[in-house]
């Protein structure tokens, strides 16, 4: 459920037209991007520990940010579509890194809370 909400918020952030629209479109979407990919990984592999998943997703997202410095034909071809721009971006901005880190922290906190809640539920069933 969280993954769906995050995906919708992430997509909505690309079309947002309200107050602080430039900030929401260009920066806040990075938070949703990292949370979304962490959630996808946990849906596929719920046994993975939340902290390493969050760290790895943040590192990969930062690496993708650096690819935006490249104007390689293949990357430019991908960036011509909305999906391509949403997945790999279109312009390098080092100010995006704190948003990726914030997304990683939020994703970790969500998964950590989820694990604690599930363990509490399992203990209640045992008793």
C-alpha cells in the first residue's frame, strides 16, 4: 500500500502546480524516488534488511544523478520520454543529494517500523 501511495505522490510531484512548484518538481520528487525503489525491493525481497537496502538505493540514485553530466546519445535518447526523464533525470543538481538521503532515511524508518509492528503482531499470535 505504501508503495502505491509513494508512486502516486512521486508522479504527482512531476506535475504539481501549487505553491513551491519548482521545489516540488525539481527536488522533493527525489525523496519519493528513493522511497519508491526501497519499497519495490522490500516487496520483492521482504527478508532484506532495511538499512542496507536504503543505503544501496541512495548510492545507486546518486550514481544515476552523476550520469546526468553525460550527454551520451543513448542517455539523451532515453531522456526524450517522460519515463526516461523520471527514471534517470535530465540535469545534474548536487542539491538533490540531501533529498535522496532523506528519502533513504524515510524508507528505512518505514521498513523498520513495519518490521517492529509485524514482530509485535507475531508475538501476540504466539501468546
